[in-house]
């Protein structure tokens, strides 16, 4: 059932917008003042740092341990800086097609996201019908994404990764175990969608087949849409969600105006 | 020589040396194409700024805050695309797109219709960036477009939610065909640079 926008009291909206206004205050007051050239450098520098992936047609893949989003307290602010806890890394070197390695990470990530949605759903903490429907729909879209990446892996002669990424799931286990309320679930899913979008941005520009940039970004766009829906529920917009107290730290959009790779799953993690 | 490292290189393409890299930029068609495409992207972003600026003056309640915030985002997007546009950079909005938007704004009777216009434009901008991703040759420009597309998608969802639109039918209605490429929406066509030329 669609909400009746016309019956919402503007004052009620304004009250619900407290969190949004806090975020916007920072945005409107100081849109960081960084010259466009510096911002472009920032974006490109991030890309350059990831160039180590492609070495003579081979990929140097780190078996990394995901530390991002281990706890809600340590989650990286979207559009902000990553905490140092994301810097855990290192070890095995293997030779694979670099595009296939990224596609396998992508499908493993999608399966991990699906597993999180399913685990959360099994707890039956989400009681709001619209949220139940939304999360069910999002999970089905993640299954589509996994299928997309698996198909692309096969097309390139790789072995599709069809299981949830265990490194990601293990890192999320403490938060899954601590879920106690509807708000906890929505916040976890919000963070997971943020990590997925960040991860896709982090690999754009590193593919040897640049058609994959467009495909990956299109998926990131959908994760962004999921993120926005969940952020709206957490922010209490356009009106508070039953059972979720509006909060200030979960804006439904990237405050900086740009998706960033902050919090991305490092290359090679769990695959 | 990797001449397409990013905005700085393209922005200063008249120079032969950028940082530690020696460039032959004037003879490289791909850089020129990227610069022109970036200028187009900047111009349509500036049209979005103008739309929100005009709309905000005729909005009430939380919608004003959203319009102001999204205008800031689009201005930042335009500035950053301009860094890639080099000598092609634009300081004014896309004239034809702005005219089309203005016609719709003039015809809008209420806040809902203005929010709907914004919702449609955000979706079209996201589609436009998706389309440009397949045309940019510079990894930096591709990466820039990729960093903007999700945010404009978020804008669309937020506006659509304020409008009370349907999640599956209107907000995230994509269908995926794994062998056919990225997801699409038939009603959210991208803006064509030929139809909305820079300076046109």
C-alpha cells in the first residue's frame, strides 16, 4: 500500500528530519571547499593505488581478512574516512585472470549479502510489512546480481564463485549474533549495502575489459537504491518507521555527494 | 604513456608535460572525446542545479532541504566533471535541457509535480552516467562517473519515496538479464549529447 503523501503533517516531517538536517547542515555549510581538481585527483589516486592488481596480465591477489563492518561502532562513515581497522591484509600470491578474480569476488559478495538477508529474515525481528517486502525484494535482486557476475565469470573461462564469501560472513558474525531489534537488522543491512556499493566502486577502472566497468557500476547503482531505502527507514523519512527511532547517523544518501570506496572489501578476500 | 590518468591531465591538455608524464594530448582523440563528454556531463549537472534552485523557491517543508542538498551535490558533480573537461569546461547549464525543465516547472501546479520532475531528472541523469561509462576511455573519468551514478540513484529513491511511489514498480524496477549487460529501465532514457548539445 502506498503512503498517502498528502496526509503527512509538514510539522511532523520537519521533526522527523532532525537527523537529515544535521547532516545537511554540514553539507550546506561547508561542501568541503576542495577544488574540483583536487577531488579529481582524489578519485584518480584511489584508482592508481589499485593498479597493483594488474601485473603482466596476472593478478596479485591478497588473501585478506575483512575487518570492515565488524561492528556497528567501527563502520566507516560513508563519504568519510575508513577506520584503520580495515587495513588487515596479506599473504598468498596466485595467478588468475584479473577480471575473473574481481568477478568471483563480486559474486561471493552478493551471496554473502543474500546470506545476511536470509539470516536476518529468519530471526523475524522485522515486523513492518513494507520493510519485510522491501528486504525480500532486495535479496532477490542480489540473487540476480550474483547470477550476473557468475555468468560473466563463465564467459571469461573462469570458475564461477557460487557460495557466500566466508571471510565476509565471519566478519559479520558478531553483528548477526547481536541482532535484537528491527532497527538492528535495518542498520546491518544498510551497512552491508554500503559496503557492496563501495566495493564495486573500488574495482571500477581496474578491469582489463572496460565493459565490466559499466556492468559493475550499474549494480552499484542498485545497491545505492537499496541503501537509500534502508537509510530512509533509519532516518525516519518521510515519516518515522514504526519500531525504529529516527537516528542521525544513517543518511539515505552519501553526504559528500560521491560514492567512495571507503569500507570496500579488499581484493582477494575470501576467494 | 598513460595520458589518461585523470582530471589534471585532461584539464591541462594544452600542455605537453603534466607532472612526470609527457603527453601528446592534442593528437589523442580519446582525450578530446573524454573532455567533450565530461563537458556535456557537467552541463547537465548544472541544469539539475538550476532545476533545484528554481524548485526550492517554490517548495515547502522538508522538500526544500532535499532540493538544497541535492543542488549542492550536482554542483559538485559539475565542478568535478569540469576538471576532466579541460578547455571544454562549462560554466553554464545545458541550454536545451534547462529550457525543457523550465517549461515543465512553469507548468507544474504543485509541489508534487515539481518533486516528480526532480525524480525523473535524477533517474535520467543516472542513466546518462551509465551511458557515458561506456564511452569514456579514461579510467579516471569512468571512475568519476561511477562515483556519481549511485548517488543520483539515491536521490531518485528518496524523491520517489517522498512521492509515495511504489518500490518495485517505480523506485527499483530493474530486471537483470545476465547475458544482456547491465540492468535498464525503459522509461528512464539517458540524455543524448546530440539532442542536448553543450552550448546548443
